[in-house]
C-alpha cells in the first residue's frame, strides 16, 4: 500500500517526460541537422548523393530516447498480423532489390515511420501545447525564410545547427523566382527545397484548419494558420499555392451556418494574394524536366512491374538513362506514386493500399481534404517519400487523425 503513491509519481514523471519528448520531436521536425555517411553505394557515376547516404539526424537521437521510454508500447503495437505482413514485404523487397544496402536503409526508415505513427496515435498531447509548439517552430522558419528571400543568401550562424545549408542566389541549381522583372531566391528555411517547405506547411495548415479540437485555442489556432499561410506563399511553390486555394474554397464553401459575406471576402483576399505569388516566373524547363523524369520512371516500371527495383534504388536504376536536359542528374521522378511503384512494384503497392485501408481508410475518408493535399502535391513531387521532414510529418498527421 505504501508503494502505490510512489508508483503513481513514477507514472506521472514518465507521462510528462514522454509528452515533452514528443513535443520536442514535433518542434524540431522542420530541421535537418544530421551527419551523412558516404559509402560506395552513396555515389552515382562518381558523384555523391545525399539521397543514398545513411544519415543520423538530431531527430533520430530524440527518436531513440522515445524508443527507450516506450519500448513495451511499441512491441505491443507491432504484435499483429498486419505488421508481420509488412515485415515480410520488406524482407522480400531486400531480396529482390538492385542494391541491398540502399534497400536496408529505407526499410529501417519505414519501421521508424511506423513507430512515430503509433507513438503520436497513442499520445495524449493537448491541442494548445501542439499549437504552441508548432507556432514557435514556424515562427523561427518564418524569420529565416524572410531573411533568405530579402537578402538572397543563407543566414547561417546558429541556424546551421538547425540544418540550414549554405547557399546564395548564384549557387548552381538554386531555386529562383523572377518577380516583376527582378530575380529573387526562393527561400529554403531549414528544408532541402522550397517545395518541400511548402508541402510541409500546407499539410499542417489543412490539419490544423480541419481538426475541431484545435478550436478550443481559437486565437492561437488562427495565429498558427497565418504563419503557415505566409510560409506557403513565400515558398513560391505553384503547386502548393494552387492546392492551398482549392482546399480553402472547398472548406469554407462547405461550412454551414457561416457568414457568407465573411467567407467570400476571405476567399477573395486569399485568391488575390495567391495570384501575386503565382505571377513569379521560375525554371521555364520545369514541366519538360518533370515529363522526362516521368517517362524514365514508366520505363523502369515496365522493366520491373511486379516487385520493383527495391526501396531507395530508384536513382541507381535511373543512371541507365541519358538525360537530355541540365539539372536532371540524381533527381528522383517528381511523382510520388510513380516513384513508389518503381521501387516496390505493383504487387506490393496494392498490398500497401490494402493495409492503409485497414488502418486508416475511415480516417482518410473523413479527413478527405488532407488526403487531397497528399494526392495533389504527390502528383508533382516526391518529398513525401524521399525527404525526412515531410516523410515523418505524415507519421505525425496520420497518427493524429483519430483525435478530435
């Protein structure tokens, strides 16, 4: 009887520590500070590729702490037939992959994704704490993005330790935008590309907008949405901005008992702001490059239709093609679905869809706007699969769908 209060205190300490670590993970999710390790398989035709290099991120350190705190919960979550089926799929993919090492790296990341998914699914984080964490994190990104856009180069300093890479307007291959006759740097923040930044905050925007349990912190919610929308605009990602407008029209026009005049005014202002940012001229060959990459992906799928070329092996297979345009070397196809099918094949892709329907079918149907964001941005880019910030953001968002 005397030990019961002590046990309760230990449980409370564990609970608070676990919540704090999850919020810290969420806070640093937009960052990419990490150590890359380059092996023989990390080079393509003599050029090293970050995509193929095993990397230990600061977030991985937090992830390991979370595993230590939640080991029993994780093992219990994975002790089901669906997880065992996924493991068998991953093992089979390793056997059939062009390069075993590359496939192993991605397989471990997928298992990590599932753990993050289950941790946030079972977490009891308060909406106010989530909003406050996201607000402070996004505010830092907004400051950095604004500086990069105005000055045309990276800030560095302490932001190096958040993963900001060094670049300037004259850096080869850097993303630029021509607006009103003047060339500007498309800001990266601490992301690998402005499109990745835009997709990240677009998905978060729709998640916060549509989940009713954030309404209890009304003013903080709207402040967070404002910062997210500014980051989406400043990325100059045409896809993200167009999807942003579409989502807002669907959401606000579907709201019952809302002020129609307020809704129309809000949508009008958003549309005008969007048009201003959409007027910018980026790479004129962007569409052509995407079509070339898509054609190469289709050829890879045709050659390996059933089980694919192996996880993380896409760039290895792509080296067989001669790229007719500059800037295509070492780039995955800018289509999430073609990339996944090329790597795991039609059979495994079908099984993944079936598993997703078993676990998330109802939630994705109810949260159709989030599903729409992933599909529409996935058609034109690959960051939900290849870049850690976007990849693990999906784990947080999908794991949190049942709440509210």
